């Protein structure tokens, strides 16, 4: 199955290099010279890495098919994919989103909902779980909170800290303001 690895950002310099927004835990492995990506949303269908380097916390990549800034500009927004079946990460604790979506989310053996997504964040990844009551919970995807992932068995085990599933639900003090005023506020304005 193909997975999204990165999205090309703006050009960097005049030699055809670009910045990339990463969607992978292993950019050092994915952006080795000679690695080839299938490309969507660009005039080219394939790009091969010529070089990659870090500029602070931004990955700068040069592709064999891109010679100058003008060509690099045409790639802005293009998405880079690899075939996950052909990769061997050697890490038993890494998962692609397509391997997680649809798994039953269990707490102490009881189902509490379904995994509907994976958000790759700068500090840590978050599992998106649709709870049985229809609300969405964002679960830090770390070993202490998600100690077991069993795609063959069709479930993940979650050990939630107190209040994790209550965050962002209506009535919680963490819920985003929906703009509705309560009756007390209305009376205060009269």
C-alpha cells in the first residue's frame, strides 16, 4: 500500500532544492540519495532524491529531475508517496495510518470506540479515536498510554490517564468555545 511521506514546500535557493513537510518518522531513511517517490499534484510522476540536508529543523531536498528554482517552484504542494510493502523499517513499534484505522480501541478489554486516524505531530503522534458516544478523542500514541497494537487481532489497548476521554467533549472545561452564551450572560446584558 502506498503511504504519504512528505509534501513539497517552497523552493530553497537557486539550485532546485525544496523544503518538505514530513509525514514520516524516518526522514533519514526515506530521503537517502537514490530513493524514488511517486508524485501527486505535479507535472512529474516520479522524483529521485539527489541530496538531502537539514537546515535547523527543516529538511531541504534536491531531486535529480529538478535543476533550478523555476522547476522547484512547479513542485510546490506536490505529495510524495512510497510503497510501504516494499519497505522494511526494522522497527516493530512503528505503524502506518492505514494499519491503524478501523482497529477497535479497548480499555481493560472493553471496546470504547474505533481508531479513525493518526495525526503525525512534531512532538508525538496522536491516535484519533471515535468514542462509542460519537465524540472524538485524541490519544497520545506513546507506549505508556497505548501499550498494545494488534492489527491481526483488530485492536489497540489504551491505558488512558484520568479525564483523557473527557477532553474536548461538550461541557468539559477543555471544550472549544462554540460561541453560544448561556442564560446568565444574557441576563447580565439586560
